[in-house]
C-alpha cells in the first residue's frame, strides 16, 4: 500500500509532538508522493496545523521521523527547510501586513535571492495565477480582502519555488466563489509539478481536487484512502461533508 | 529671539543623542519584542571606549568613535547570544528582568574597572562657531551632523538592503519571516549589533560634552523609553521625531520655566501619553 523510495516526496513515520504534557500528535504516519495533492481532513484541534508546523520546523517533534525525498529532515530548522523545497502557507497567513504585495512576494523569494531572474519569472507566474494581486501590487498586504490575503499567502509560498507546498485551511473564511477560485489555482499549481499537502475542513471541495486523503482525529490518523474511498466513506460523508 | 535660537540649536544637539539611543531601543523592541533596559549600558560603554581611547590609547577622535562602534556592536550581539536567545518563547517579563540584570551587571563592571567617579573626556573639537548671534561649539555641530549621517545610514540599511528587508519582515511577523526562509536567529544577532552600534555612536558623541560615569546609561535609557512610547513602540520615524521633540521640550522648559523642570518633562509626557494615547503619537512602522 505505501510507496517507499524515490517516488515519495514526503514520508512521515510515527511523528509525535507535545505541548507540555499534552500529546498534540501521537504517532502520525503519512506520505505525499511526487505530483500528488493529498488532503488532510479533520475537525478543529485534530492536529492538522500542528502536523504542518512540525513539518516546516516551527515546532519540534519529540519522536518519529520526517523524510523529504528520503532525507531525514526531522530536526532541520525552518529556514533550512524552505531552502530545501518545503513552503508553508500557514493558518492565519502570517503575511507582512505593512509591506506591499510585491514586497511580500519578494520576501517569499528570500531563498531564491541569488537568482533575480528566477524571482522575476516566478512573480509573473504568481500574478498570472492570481490576477487580483497584480491590481493591488502596491497596496499593503494588511489592507487586502480575506480572499486576496489568502491568494497572497499562497503566492508568497510559491515564490520560494517549492517542491512541496503545505496549505493550511486555504478556504477558511472565504466566500464560496473565492473558495472555488482558490481550489482551481491549487489544481493549476499541482499541474505545474508541485506536490501539495492540504489541510481542509471544507472536505467536499478538497476531495474534488485531491488524489488521496487522510482523516485525523485527536492527534492521530484514523482513516486513509484515495479520493473515491473517502468520498464514498459513510463516516467521512457524515462528519465532513454533511450529507 | 537669540536666546530661543540658541536653545533651539542646543535642543537639536541633545535630541540627536536621544534619537540615536531611542532608535536602537525601538529597533530591538520592534523586531524581538525585548524591552532592552541594558541598552543604556551599551551607551555608557560606548562613552567609556572613547574615554579610554582618548586618554590611554591615543589616536584621533574619529578612530575612537570607530572603535567604540565596533566594540559595542559586538557587545550588543553577545548580549543577544548569551542572554536573550535563551529567553525566546518566554514572556516579555523574563526579557525585561534579564535586561535590567544585564544593565546592573554592566554598570557594576564599569564601576569595578573605572570606579564611580565622574570622568572628563578630552574635547577634541574645542572651537566655537558664531553665526546669527548664536554660539555653537564644534562638538555640538559634529553631534548634529553625525547623528543625521547615522540615521541616513540606518535608513539605507533598512530600506535598500536584503538584511534590512529581513529585519523589517521579522518586525512585522516573526513566524512569516521563518516561513519564507529567513534565519531569524541571525537577524536577531544583527539587530542587536546595529542597536549597539547606534548606542555607541550616541555615547561616543556625547562623551566630550559631559562627564562619563558608570550609571550614565540609566538616566538616558528611561528617557529613551519615554521617547519610544511617545513615538510608538517599534516605530523608527517615531523614535527620531520623539527624540528631537523631547530634547526640545526639555531645553525650552529649562530655559523659560525653571532649570529643574527640564528633568520632569520626560516623565510628565510619559504619563500624559500613556493615559491619552497609549499607542504613541506616530504610526508604527520600521
């Protein structure tokens, strides 16, 4: 069932994370293969954001392993992970609110700073993906609408030219039309060759674009399967799709 | 009118020193959220480096300033590395108490080395320039000009360099900075070094105008806090404007009200600002 070796972009095995005496993650294992969109479903507090924070080096793991294309990255620092090809558009976005859209994007390309041509080209690609951002390029990020901020958060992550993109609740708080736009762009990003790990509460929209998915509850993976398995699963439908 | 003009120039000279000290303080607060009381000790140490250079080592005043900048920048970075890095993730009360501890430690160290005496520093520029009926010493002209040069340098560094961009990014969102691949520990170290360099310039410029003593940083750091609160915590333009404003207010109050009143101004302003406009008079922004 599990694929090992060069086709695996990200492998997580038995990952444990604690907040004080509370086990936020108690032995999570999952894979993201090259070119996949993998969705992580689960209620608030299930540990999705914590998992993302552990992958991108914002919170240390106390056990288990994270491997990026076979290399053990469990204890790497956040900035080193970005350089290695993992970009994270976090919950809460964490944009630079007083900086312009362009400056946010340029900062997103911090790890590409030695290649100005690449930065310029990537910025063009981001503006093509999110034309709304081009219209606002001189505006401060803090003045954008929620949808535009989400696009900027994704765009900023793309500026690092990641191999693996972590998207934490990109549809949170957005109007349905904007959600659709964001998911379309996620598909296009993926078609460009970037693997995507996506945390979502909007299971219906997420499962439509994802190849495979995992369901998390109380810090562990309780269910995994491909798109059809999860779409057809009675519990998933009841808990996350609301049918 | 002449008296006013004279005091205005004196106020600008004092304000230059206030602004430089407040800049370093606001930078560290803006980027790292550390209320660095020990910043006053860096100012004091900068003045002592100039004292040692001019009385014991020899060489020009320019060399003394340069040595002070380098030594105190390293001291600032060391402070981050030895103390504040260990307090990452703890509440700012920890950082504040640690900063007070470092202030007293460095004051004590100066006391052990040089004793508690007030020491005069030789005045390298002792000429007086007279224009429009105003007398201004060359040293004060140097203070005003050098401070402007230092501020222009800081502006260039923050707005036009990659290091400056990463400092700004970290001030606006530390986690965002981590997520775009900025080594925030390195930025913290650099920020403390820049802050130390600014304190050193201030201490080196004021040294020939005043007497040097171990607790000279304690008074100015309180005023710098008033300025930073006045200008908005973390605001660079606020620190500069606030520095000049406080110095002018003090100088004018000392001239037209009563000399003793000048030392009261800062703290009266502090209370007024905290009560009526706790976010400061100016908008935040590095």
